[in-house]
C-alpha cells in the first residue's frame, strides 16, 4: 500500500531564524513550560508573525526552546528560537509578540540568528539569585562555605520515574552570600549538566550541611544563562548574534 502524503504544496522553507530572550515575572513564574508554549503559540498567531511550519499531517510552527526554567521560579534569561517564512524586522516582531502575551511573560530582545552552530550549546551555565526568608545571613554564609568545601554532595529529587540522585556540588561553580540589609540572599552559578541542578536542589543541599529551613518558600530568579567564561561568570549568549553598535562620527 502506498504511503499517504498530505494534500497541497509543502510548507514554505525557513528564510530567517530569530533568537528570543524573554522573562517570567511575578505570578507568571508559576507558568509551566507547556503552558508557556501554548501562550506563546497563541501570541504568534495574534501578532500575525509569518511563521514557517513543519510538514506532515499536523504542521507545527518552527520553534526551538532552550534551557527552560522550572515551574515556580522567575527568570530574566529564558531563550527560544523561531523560524520565519518571510524576512521581518526583529524589533517589530518583538513588540508585536510582547503585546500579545500577558503581563509577566515579557519579550526582552530578539536578534537574527547567526548561521551555523547549536544555540543550546551556548547555555553552559546559569546564574541564580536566591532569597531565603527568615534565615539568618550568617548561618547561610556558614552553610555555603561548608557546601563549597565538599567534593560531592548528593540530594534526592522525586521525579515521575521515582527518586533520582543529584550531585549538587559537581555542578556548583560558585556561591556567595552578598550584602543584603539583613536578608539571606545568595548568588549562585551552576554549570548546566544532566540532570539539571535546580534551585530546590541547592536548597536541599544547604539543609543537609546547615540545617537551614526558610520560614517561607525561597524566591529564586534566574538572572542569566549562557557561556561560562574563565573567571566563572555567565556571559551573554546573544553576543555573537547581536549586530555591533554603530559608531557616531
């Protein structure tokens, strides 16, 4: 029996790829990745973005997600890539999609993708800002020092397939408690490994080494993700794509 093929001409090819940085803020940090994907596809339709689509009987818009944050944490550095069937102005696309999304899901920047390479490979590490309500900053500092002194520290995460061991220390590049006006706040850089080490895993490790128990859920914000430089800092993954600034004469 001959294999059926969809009727009609094939979808137009991708002629432009755009890389997008977006934020999850406020109450929208509780949006799951699946819910965000639905909201984003609706926004693309409302904004009339000239998307390229896959072939087959169930065409899908050409969207590639990279390094999505876990549900319940805020982020200023989420990334995805879209494929367009027609050349378009990135800033006009940014404004149109942003206007079609709910407040708290904000499109911060769109740049044309440079040819070649896998964008996900640039997301080597993440920088997290984590506040622990009701925790004494000195106790947090002592727990962080203890954690950094370990060569290995494993916590367990409950997944749909059962409990899984996560080596937090292996992924931890740096952690420090900064000046915070009496609040327990730390800045953490975590290398992207498999499985990904999340803020909850770091908090579980701190409970083990320092018996820390926040009075309320910790507030975690991903402030950056991208290449990890030689100093241990996370740099901007869009630098190779962003056009150089024009010099004024």
